[in-house]
């Protein structure tokens, strides 16, 4: 999955960088824009190459910071500043969930490494761990994914985030950052497989998000808002697949 996501992130990032050269031409913050864009690409590549949950958390936060900088790029516009703050705060709410999930896993399994965790789950060395804690960790990690991947109730930041320049919307809010939650859940599929209650919740929230966002998108009259709600709707479908345990279907949809 890391290799697949690398292909997705680098390809789209390249296209957006090339397009931005013309789009931002003549803008007084031209160099600053590319600095932020490069920081975002670096963070996203770090996230998909992470080998443990601690690395994922560091790059997860870096992605959040760079998206904040890019959404609020036109800092003289009050709408852009408000949108950037909204995205930042909503992502922080989700990130708290992610952090709690990482703490629980670290406490009970004494490792955050994906390969070591997977071996524990495959060989069922976690009998001493109460299934309640595993479910709680899965739920907390899902809350983290909800913030990043714009699921109900933390989805309202994404349509507002269209206040940023168009290349930013293309890179962050349609293609790469919002799929980080899907990447993380797929990467930890062995954990979610032993927490069926949480999987049911993921499927329900994904399905509801897909329906609600698509319905809102039908009545929008701003093309970027339509695309934003369409994105949220598609992400909902991917989470529905994750909740049903069809991880390959969700990743296929991403690509």
C-alpha cells in the first residue's frame, strides 16, 4: 500500500507543481507558495513511508500544518483565514483521537512498529489484552481518520477549505491529504479486523457521510463547493468499504 500511495502522491504532486507554475505566475508570494507546497508533499510522502505509528503521527501533524498554511495562503481574505482556522481546529480534534489510539497501543503492546504489531495479531499474542482496549484503540484511530478524511461529524472544514488557491484544492482536498485516514486504517487492517463493532461504526458513518454530502452537493451553486462535497461523498464510500473489511476495494477507489 505504501508503494501504491507513493505513486498516487508523487504523480498528483508533480502535476499540481507544474500547473501551479502558470497559475501562480505574477503572485507576490510565488516562492512562499512553492515552499508550502513542497512542505506538504514532503509531509505526505513521509506519512505513506512511515514504518510505525509514531512516524505516522509526526507526518500527520506536518500535513495538518502545511494544509493550514496553504488554505490560508490569501491571508488578507477573511474567508480564507477563517477556513484555515476551521480546518486546523477540526484536524486537531481528530488528531487527539489518533494520539489516544497510539497511547493505548503503546501501553498494551509495547511497540508501535507495524510489522511487529501485525506479527502479534497474526500469532494472537495479545490474549492478555482485553478486547475492550483493542476496540477502544481502533475507535480512537478512526476518530483521527474522521478528522483528516472529512467524515461526519468532522467534514465541514473541507468545503470551506476551497478558499485556498485552486492547485491547493486539487492536491490536498481531492487527492492526497484526505486519503491519509484511509491509508492508516488499511495499514492497520489487522487491528480493525479484531474490532468488529468499530468496523460496523466505520461502515455506518461512511455510508451516512456519502449520502449526506452527495445530497448537500446537489444544491450548491459554487463549482468548487460541488467538487468538495463530491470528494466527501466519495471518501464516505471508501470508509464504507473499509468498514466492511474490503480494504482492497477502498484502496482501489482511492487510486
